[in-house]
């Protein structure tokens, strides 16, 4: 728990570590180069079974005198990433919190650029640079933008960006962490960060890719399909909302984004990739998200969706959720199976037209 006798730091940097011996030194070195005097770094070893802790201890031992008191190592029993983040928050003293995954690293300017804005903003958000571990050429790496100037509200942009749920490319005021990361769940960030973005009064976007996000095949993202992620993220959101209608109304944008705007593409993908398990997946999905799904229908949220859905898409999503409420999982699956067939026929038809045009012109 936070020690009240310690002077409050401006930024607490929390680094969860579990079996990342290959990466953790580079991560910590990048943080050392980035921190200022009013930062503390909490390195939380979540029961690693490799030599991660030895590497961390050696790193701290070799730190220059000015940094030695800034880095603290904590060792706990393995509880998962969410549990480790919660532990870090409890033991930190900072007014702002920053999470850095121990297989990633940051620019030396990550904190220096942000600090002048911290007295005016609740959240600082950066672009990120995605790096593919198993690709030999930089052409595969890319910058993921957190902001798109086609949208009017920054809130909508950060919620709809690639890393909208991540806590890692953001520096966030401590008081906004109203919800704990859900222990034992994957995609734990999406049960916290989107709600923070809604609650924040002022968000500052800095158009620099200062967070280097390593794409590993063994990471949570690398080992889940898109539709698996969809189900898990929705379930986490449902747990935060706790069948509380006031919460659901307050966070309708989060429900709209995940349960409505991304519904069709993910369920179509499930039909294509794993048709035999679709009904079981839908049954589990409904059982874990029942309260939120009922709210969606009851509140007519689909018709009020802020995203660019056609009237036919809205009707389809509405029918889909009503089928789930009536526990007609087979009928719900058929909606997307039929849509896939129609899309396939359209694709074949358009290809045929293009083929003919190449011969006859026009």
C-alpha cells in the first residue's frame, strides 16, 4: 500500500514482469533514459520462473547513484497481469500512472515531452510503433495513430484507435483509476482504460510514436483470434458495468463501440473460421454478457449508435441480440452464415464483371 510518509511523485511507472528475461533489460534501460527526478519505477515480478528477477536485480545494482532510489523491485506470487497492475497501483505514490510492458520499450523523450502538460490534462496519449519480432525487415513495422482528424472528438478517436484499450501508450491521472483490472482475465486493459477515457475531463494527444510495442507470437494478442478477443473484451466490459443502469447509460459509448459497431465483422469471422463452435461461443457470450445485451435492446441503443451502420446492419444486430435473449443460438448464428454467403456471391459476381470488362472494355 502507498506509504503516506513518502513524498508523492509526479509519475509512477509500473512494469509488470513475467518470464520476460529476453526483453526486460532493454525495457528498464529505456525507462532509465526517459525518467526525470520526479518519477519512480516499480518493477513487479509476478512469480517469474525464468531468470527475470536476477536480471532486474543486476540492473538495479548497476544503476548510477542518481537513479538507485527511483527503481524498486517487488516480488509477488503469480497472479496474472491484471493482479500485478493492481498491486503496482497500490504500492505507488505518483499523481500520474504509466504502465510499460516488460517486453516493450519507450523513447527517451516519453516523459519529458508529457510533463509540461500534466498540470492541465488528465490523460496524455501517444501514437505507438508496432515492431514485429520475427520479421527481419523494418517494412513490416508500422506506426499506429491514436488520433484521426476525420473525427471531431478526440474521445471518439482514442476509443476507436488500435490501442484504445491499452494503458501502455498513455500517462493517466491516478484518480481516474476507479475500476480495478479484472484478475485472471485477458484484455484486462479494456475493462479499465475506455472508462477512464470517458471520465477524463481533458485529454492531450501528442503525435509522436514514443511507445515501442513488440508483436510476439506468444503474447496474448498473438495467441487469440479476433473473434476470441471480441467475446473476452465484451465480457470484461459487462463485468465492470455490474448490471447498473446508471453505469450503462454513462458508458454507452463503450458499449456502442464494442458490442455494436464491431459486432458484425467479428461474428462473421467466427462463422468463417470456426463454424462448428459458433453456437457454443454464442451461448457463452450471452451468459457472460446477459445484462449488457438486455440493456442494449431495452434502451434502443442500436438505433442510436454513433457509428456508421446502415439501417440493414442495425436491423441485423438488433435481431441477433433478440435471438440471444430468447436463447436461439442456432438462429442467431444463421444470420451471419447467410450474410457470409450473400457477400461471397457478391464478390464472385463483381469478379466476373471485372473479368468481362477486361475483354470488352468499359
